[in-house]
């Protein structure tokens, strides 16, 4: 049976504001709640949260919170968590029960504002199904209001062009965290420092990443150095009003491209783990490693070698995570031609046309996320994480345009499960997903590596013997044919 309803497990820090008549809901929380109701999704809490409240020594608050939480239904008979032991603290035991329910598929996703719980979810391999309010609201908005949302562009600008806006409230949190921020900003503007920025539809600054190339830089308190050129992401802020739109991922995409074009062998950033939990999780997902302390921050470094390093037995899907944009393409990796209609190609790869010209020219921009999803009804069932995808744009161009690497592959016929799986990468509405799920649907989660410098036409594919007839479904191609496509594409 196909169903579009999602079961969303709400942590107490989400439930209580929703039920407290005296609380002023944040814009994201109010929007999330409205979209959940519009979509008919089921909001649940875990019974372990009751036990958590019952330990509260403040009697009035305990009674009030218990009354609030019981206005929502609880999960029915969730499996007992085997991770808990007599030595597990009551708070950790409650967290574990909630996460184990997610592990057992008692819910499609967990919504929480607890940074510790978000970290535990990632450590348990459940990070892709755990959201804070902002990312959950954006997910539901993209599912239910797809025509109101587009993947944004970020622009590369000189820092001095932003100086007139320095007094704006956007910078307040940066000032609070760094004494003398305004003076530092003006000094770097005079040094011709640059930044990637994102503005909303009204032109208001919503996110900024100030960057700099440094050489033999000491990056930690114990003077550990990065040999050679390294790209430093000096200031990285995504404003609250635009969170959940993949701006952080777009900044990283810009950093990877810039690092490649400027032969930077490392990319690094300082981050406050307690304040910037979501950023830290994003960094780790894209191969950054914790290298130590720098004042009150931790230093996260990504190796970004000029030449692809030896795989050293690293599985292909882990290799691309660690060394992106490098990827494995040896004989142990399958290669596939993947047809995609021009309409979905434009949605999935909005920066494709721009890539055919020079990147990062003055005032230039970069768009499109790295982690994406593709749905189809192809017969292919042997796709594995780490396999390489060559996307063939049908109808207008009839050419291979782009290359990606598979993160995950599944065959599903439940719309809610598909929506949960593609949640962070979706460009599909819930109606589109529900329509596709009327029969078994192939779900491919992948990382976009690049667009080919030169699209490879269908005629060229025929001339080179890569195909012998129309490309109507996902097609496995040989290593030799894969090499021919890359050569023809100037890659």
C-alpha cells in the first residue's frame, strides 16, 4: 500500500513550545508545524520522554510539561533499546531509547534541537534522518511547496563591497564571538580579501564565507602546520532565516572548486563545536577531520590533494567522501549511463549552463548542491555505493553532461520511505514521489562530482561504440567506454 504520510518523532524541546500557549513560536517551528498538518504527517513522541520529565525536581514544571506532551500521541510499544546498561545515565538512556526507535523504523525522522542528540544520531549512523527545526521545515517545504523553492546561487565578491552593510544585525553574532570583528573586517577589506555570499530574494545578506589562501600555516595551539598552500575559511555564517537551503553545502562546493583551481592541498576552518554542531556535522560528512584546538575552537581540516591519492584499500564511497572531488574509477567500480529528462536536469543541475563558461569571474556565481537524489523505474538493480554515474540529458541536448558517484541505492514502493530517504537532497514534490511509488522505484543518492567541460553528444557516443541504440534506461558501460566518454568530454 502506498502512503504519503510521514511519522515524525518529536523531541521534547520541540513538542513543549508547540503546546505551550504562552510560548512565541519561532518562524521555522510554526512553519514546520503548519506544513506537517497540511501534509497529514503524524507527529509522535517517545514514551521515554515521559520518564525524563518525571525526574524533574521542579514539581510545577514537571506537571505542566507532562500535561503539554500528552496532547500528542506517543509511539506505541517501541522496542526496548539494547544499548543501555546499568551504567548508562538516565539522560543518555532516554536519548538511546529515542534513537533506537528511529533505528527500528518506528518513525521516518527525528526532529530535535538537542545538539548532543544530533551528534549521537550521527555517531549511530542516523544523522541523515535526524533534523533540527530549520532543516525539517525546509524539507517539508520542498516536499509540499516545490515551486516556491529553488537551489540558490552564491556570489564571489570583494569584502570591501560589503563594508556598507557592516552595521547590519546579520553580523551581530560574529561580533559577539570575536572582539574587534569590525576592525578585523575593515582591515581584511583593505587587503582585498574576498567572500562568498548568499542573498535572499529581497537582496538581503543571508550567509557569508570569507576565505583566504595561506602557506605553511600554523593551525593549532601547538603550532601544527599545513605544508604548502591551504585554503582557510575564515568566517562561515549561515543566517537563521536561510538555514536549511543547503547554503553551507554550497559554500563547501565553492571551496572545493576554488581549492582545485588554485592548487590548495588542504582546506581548513575553526569551529566552536558546542555552538556550531550542524556545521561540524556537515564538515565531517565532507571529509574534514578534527586536528586539535585553536583557542576555544576546534580546527577541522580536509585533505585536498592536487593528484588523486592511492586508494589504499579505501572503499569507493568512502574515498569520494574523504578526497572529493577525486573519486575511484578502477575496474572494481561499475559505470552507468543515466538518462535524465531536460526538465529534471535543469532542476537537479541548475549550475550546468554556467559551468560551460569560466567559473568565478568577477561577480560570478556558483549554484547547486553536491548531495542529490535521482528517482526512476529503470530495471537496474546492481548499483552499489561508489559506482560512477554519467548523466545523459535527453530531449534537447541528447548528450552526457555530468558525473556523480553513488552514496546509496534502494528499491522502494512506499512514498513516505522514499521521501524520508531523499529528504536532504530532494527536488521532488510529495505528489511526484507518491506517483512514482505506485510501482517499485529506484532511489539513487549521489554526490555530483563535476559537469564535463564538453557535453558528449549521442552521435559521439555512437561513433565511439559506447552505445548502439537509444539511451532509454540506466545502462552499464565498460571501463574502456567510460574512458572514451571522459576523453570526448575533455575531462
